[in-house]
C-alpha cells in the first residue's frame, strides 16, 4: 500500500533492482540507488493481479487500460491531504483556536420522562 498515492491502480517493476513499487517515492525510501530509466516498463494490475509490459515509445490512449481486465490505471493521483486546519500560531499553546464542528446533543430531564411501567399500583 502506497502512502504517497492513495489510488494507485498498478505497481511498477523497477528496472534497476527488479522489485515492485507503487511509485518512485516508495523506491527512493527503501533503496539507496537511483531509479533507472527505461522505455519498456513492467506493470502489475492491482485489480486482477496480472503483470503486463508496455513499450513507452508507442504508448497510445488505448494503453491506459489493463489488457487482462480493462482496469483504467492512468488516472489522476490522489495524495494525502491535511485534515485539520489551525487558525493562529500554535495549537499546543492555545487550543481555543481549534474548531470542533460537531454538535452537542441537547438532553432535557423532567419528572415526566421517568419510566414507571415496572412499578405496581
């Protein structure tokens, strides 16, 4: 599972070390050498788990799909985004700057809300 690209559809085999990675950043984090460049790339579809090769010199629009299951693997990448925003200097110093959008349930108590069905007479 790639932490850089959340919707990765294929894994790519690195031509330098023959290992499978989801993105170039994953290769750079785990290896000490640079990623080698090549014109023929090997992919593995994450939907059908089958490998296939593509020649990048004659890459066409029809090559954006897995040849085995027709999974569209050339899509816009979704990268992780920050969820909470801070309006001010440092939230550790003054936590009043954090906004909580949840609503608190209003609960009113009354003597008429008591359950008296278990009492006799």
